[in-house]
């Protein structure tokens, strides 16, 4: 501004530039383009007079006004007066900036799934016939609850091997005791005692293998022992649950013939759940393992376990896996929910209401309370979620910013800019 005034005073010393100075004085500083065009017309007049010194002075005036107008356009942080009675009448409210942590939370979709360790797939250990289903869909079971009864001819062969192994073991045990008694009396050499003991160990191994085969077929240890003692065979086995859970799936029907390893049903623990959260690739590093997660609208919390290293080619999303902690009764496996992930606060950032931010073009502003009114300060919007927005800028803790009536303040601010 100083350079512009100095240039005008210089030109007015010469009578030939009185008209040009009057023209520049009445030109609008905000319309720089019009000023330059008008100055160009005067420049041509002066060029006609062949006065180089006058031409240079006119160029200096035009440049000075252009720089002044540009400085006013870029300096948007202007204080403007708003009387207290008008603040109350217009419903303008302010809040004090305070240190705020984890107010902004990002929201993402997630699927509730049962933990892989919480699922028990019950399959048939032998080929046979489904004689009876002892549970129903969605029925709660506990360890030892009967699930399904299977009739199989393979059980007869396994039980026969058990009885044969039991008889051999009994005979080998008796022989070993007799040989030991004869050796103690000095009738037989020690070699025969050693051979009898080796035969006993072999018979015990065969017996243990026969019992293991029946256990793998689904027969309980008590039932195996009863068969070995009584020699009474049974033609069916009853499979039981090994954990607390819900019968979530039944894949066979009574009377159906099945092969070994055929899936019969599935029991799932409802108190061991996971969240599979879908994240954009650009944000998968914002939440490391251990970060707390909250399910929106539910009293359910979870903890992040891991982030998948693989990106989905179809959706370009990354899967984040979290374990549900505590209360799991409000969500169910297979349900789709929305989760909230906290955004870590960065130095110099503030979480403010969305209504507190005004925009002029691509630039965001907040209105800071002053002794006489307000001051518009530029801020940068980092992220927004719901009715909150995180901003960075030249604002400090303890200052008050307007959170309502911002539209009115923006109008007053623009008027102050024009008048300045």
C-alpha cells in the first residue's frame, strides 16, 4: 500500500499526470484485471507522448495496486465486530477448545463369525446307517450329550479284534506268572521267564491297539471295558458332544447310509466370536493389533488380533480380524454389524462439531471468539465422522470457537472482507 501511495504522489508532481492519477484513484482495487486494462489505455496515451519516464511510473502504480489487491485476497483471517447483544439475538453459541482424545471414530462394516476353535464338526468314524438323530437344529448341548446313533457292521470286526486281543493278553499274563514261579524254584532257566515277559508285552500292545481302534470309532472307554469283560457285542455307537454349544447344522437324516468321515452335524460355541472387519487398503495400518473396537449400537467390545496381508482383488479391501470380549449375547454368528475404530489424535489436532466449520471455496475456517467479536482462522480438515470433524490449524486450547450461528458469522466476515 505504501508503494502505491508513493507512486501516486510522484505522478501528481507533474501536471501532465493529473488525469491519470484521478483515474487510478477511482479504480476498484479488487478488480485487478480491469485496472490493468485501464492502465494499459493510459500507457498507450503516454507512449504517444514519447515520455519513457512517465511510462515507467505508470507501470509501478499498476503493479503496486495489483500486489495490494492480491495481499488482501489471500489474508482471509480477519477480525470483525459482533456486539454481545447481537450474539445472543442471533443464537450464536461458542465452546471452549479442550484436549480431546478418541472422539472421532471411523466406522466400517464387519461380519460376526464363530471362532475356528469354537466349531466342532461331528463326522462318522465308520461306514454304516444313521439309526437315530438325538438332537435338533439350534439345540443347546453340553459335553456328553448324545447326538446321533449309527449302526455299522464294521463295529463287529473291531469288537472281535478286541475280544481276541483280550484273550491273548490274559493267556500271556498267566504264562508269565507261571514261568516266574518256576524260575524262582530253580526249575527253569531265566531265558524262559524273559520270553514269557516279552510275549506278555506283545499281547498288551495288541490289546491297546484294539481298544484305540474302538475309541476312534466313537465308542466310550467304559463301553469298551464292558465288552472286554462281558464279551457282549453291540451293533451301534452313539456319538456325543465334546463341548458346550449350539447345534448349528445337521447334514444327514435318519435311515441315510453314510461312509466313514461323512459330516453329520456341527456344534458351535456361541461365547467365542470373531469380527471380520473390511477396511480400505489405504487405512489398514491405522489400527495395530490390540486396538479396541466397539460394535455400534451394542454393548459389545472387541480387540484386534491381526490384519490380513492379502488384499481382495474384487473389492480392494483388507480384512481385519478382532476377538469379541465379554458380552457376546447381543450379537450372533453370521450377523453383519457396524464397528467403530478410534482414530489416533495427532499433535495440533482438535475434534470439533461439524457445524463449527465454515467453507469459502476449498478452504475451511473456524470462528474464534475475541474481545469485540470473532476472528476467522483457516484450518485443515483431517477427517470427519458423523457430527464430528478433526481439524488442524492456528487454534489453541482455551480459545472459544462458534458452534452455532456459523452461517451468520460467515456473512458478517465476508462483509468485513469486502469493506476492508
